[in-house]
C-alpha cells in the first residue's frame, strides 16, 4: 500500500485577508506564487526574533515592489498572518499579535 502524504492546510488571519482583498488581480498572482513557495518550503522565510519569535517573513517581488508575507507554520499547517510593503509592517504586526 503506497504511503499517503498528509494535506497541508493553509489558514488566513484577518489582517492577511484584508490586505489580500485590496490587491489588484496581477498582484494576487504574485502573492499566490509566494504562498505556494511557503507551502512547499516553509523555511524559505526568515524567522524573527524578540516579540515576533516564531513568525517567519518571506520577502518577494510584486510588480517592482518588495512585499513581505508573515506566516507561522508546523508540519501540517501554514498560517498566513500579514501581507504588505515594508513601511510599518513590523510595527503593525506587533500590534495585531
């Protein structure tokens, strides 16, 4: 009997949903590609220290702008926390946590 790989569940926090909803369709394509990268390899992001310990941030290009995608993960889930450009990103994340 072949081994069945468990499905990875992607969860979204409210802050991520709000930011994602405001994007243009072509920006959403870049974000979706970044999400797939995180699902395949959760260590692609950099783990934060201090107040944000346990939070990983993946930086990626989206139409000539650098976007940041914050997430937490365990072997079966990826929780998308926040999405945005660098300006005030970490400050706003600390407030929401």
